[in-house]
C-alpha cells in the first residue's frame, strides 16, 4: 500500500523488491496473490511467476491481460513473453478489443503448449 506514495526511484526499487520476494513464495500462495485486490500485488505476483519460469499459472496470467490496471496487464504480457519466448501481444497502448484478441492468441499458444 505504501508503494504508490514513494517517489519515482524508490517506487521502482520497492516494486522490484516486492516481485523478487514473491518469487520465493509457494505456487499456492502466488495463485492467491494473482487474484489480490491490490494492483501492486497482482503486478508483483505476475512478475514473480516469470522470475520462477513457472507455467503453473499461465491461464490466470493470460486472463490478467484484461486487468483494468495497465501496469498489471503490461506485466502479464511481459511475463508471458518471458515464459514463452513468443509475443502474441498486446501492444503497449492496446485497446480492450486488441487485448481480447491477444488473449485468444495466447490461449491458442497455451493449448498447443500443454
């Protein structure tokens, strides 16, 4: 809750530290945090999934491409890109419709991957 109140440099460091700390949490705990009410927690947990190279929560990460918070859906895109070495979107300034289309592409990739 304190992260948004920090100055820009400290905010970036705190966000990195939170994601790093979360990367050491269990898969079950990360699953819960991916659904947290706090955008900061959702973002950090998505990045933690990527840091762990874990595909355990891929369905949830894909669904976060529609998160109302841009920093969350952009982190979800970065995590998926890191985990898959593919890029099915969305772009940084994507509309809701473009994000929905990206979800379909990511879901197709994930179906093939499984």
